[in-house]
């Protein structure tokens, strides 16, 4: 269980070295991670979440706060919870949350945390279930009961990219519970990160939710598998290093992450990273993407000769009749 007061990011020398090693292993440019929204209270006219006991959580509009409805639990102290509607998981594997809350100071001097609960479920549940708390949230800047409502926005604390954990079912529901004096939840955004479509190392990978496990890629047109290409999308929505290899097939050479057919007059006889080669003397190709060059008319070579050997002028062989002595 963690208490979030501020969001800080630090990068140590080891992290930088690890990043450099991973980047160097691929030598490709990573596109930025995508964030896919599953729910945003700012885009709702009403939430319709279930309060337990009834009416101890309310939807209100706060002055000077733009966006959707604000959740408030300020009627009386004691355990009270509010349960969201069922939300489809879609392609999410790991949930993140941005949230803005304001809390009233307590006479005891000990601030009760706003508890965050997550229910991973195939079907909607209708009652709040006491279960695992995924986060405890507490503000450092509190308002007092003497502050006017217009001052509440000044006490809102926004926390970003809070980790709610994995989801595996068809959907999920979010819940909050509180035992303190008064709390306002002004904004809730639920989302997941995704690795975007990418083509690198002659392999294409489709957009994939973060932390989804190994993903099989597909060789680009004109390329073949040397070993199955696999990648994973990490928690930050960044593709990890590719395992497995695609290489250009015969008659094709690598160019700008594609496999381009050899021009007429050039050939490539093997799969791999090699370039197309100019046809050897006295040979030619008649189409693009050729695997070898054929001899010009009047020239030939043995079937066992290598592809890079030119052709020689064909010799004329005459049959000499053997004369037998007469008896």
C-alpha cells in the first residue's frame, strides 16, 4: 500500500546505461507511447455512481472548476463508499489514473486517506465489496471548515499516472472509500499506455497495450523469417528489444526498412542482408527481383558454376567419324 503526496521522477546512472543498451540493441527510432482513455469524468454530464450508505456521496458543481461533475463526501464522518459503473477494459492490461482531490483538515490532526479500490470483473457488480485497497491518497495542502466553497479549487491536488495495477477480465469497476471529514474528487481519468504501430528491423508490430506479454511481429513484404520476430510492450508504452530476425529474401535488398527488388541487371541469390550484385560478364536479367543472371545468347556456363561466374562463348563441337580399314 502506498501513500501518494507528490509525483517525482528520478533517473540514475544505471537507468541511463540500461536505456542506452536497449536502444543500441535495436538501433531504431522509438515512437512516443500512446495513452488511450477508458474513462474521463471531465467528459461526463453525470456519473451515476452508487453511494453506500445512500446519499453520503453526492455529485455537485464546484465554482471555478471546469469539467464534469465533482464527487463530494462531506455529510458526516464514518465509512462511506462510492462505486463506479462497469467500464470495458478493451485492450488495457495495466490501468493508470490521473485524479484531482481536495481534503478537509481533521480535528484529530490525523488525516484519513482516500482509499482507491479496483474490481476486475466480467460483469457489473451492484454493491461495494470490502476488498484490497490499491492506493491510499492524501493531500498535503488542506482546507478548513471555515474556508468558503470558492477556495476549494486552490486546495485541489492533481496526481498523475497513478498505478492501479493489472486488469484481465472483460471490464472493471473503480471505487473510493473515506472515513474523514470532507473530500472532493474533482477529476478522474482512467487510461492505459500502448506501444504504437512500428516498423523496424524489417518487421512490423501492431499497436499493443502496455504489459501485454510477447507479441509476434510480421516480416515486411519481400522479407522472410530467420527466426520468429517477437517484442514486448513495457509498462511505459515503449517497445522492448526485438528477439528474432527478418531478412530480405532472394532477389531483394534492404533499403529504408523495406526489401526492394533488385533492378534489372542486378541479382541476389541468397536470403539475408546482402546487397544486389551487378550481373557478371555476358549475363543478364529480364525482370526485377531476380535471384540469378542468365547467359546471353551464344554464351554458356556449367550448371555447377557459381552464380557470380560470368558466361563464356559457346564452342562448336564437330563429330569426327571413325574410319575402319577394309578387309
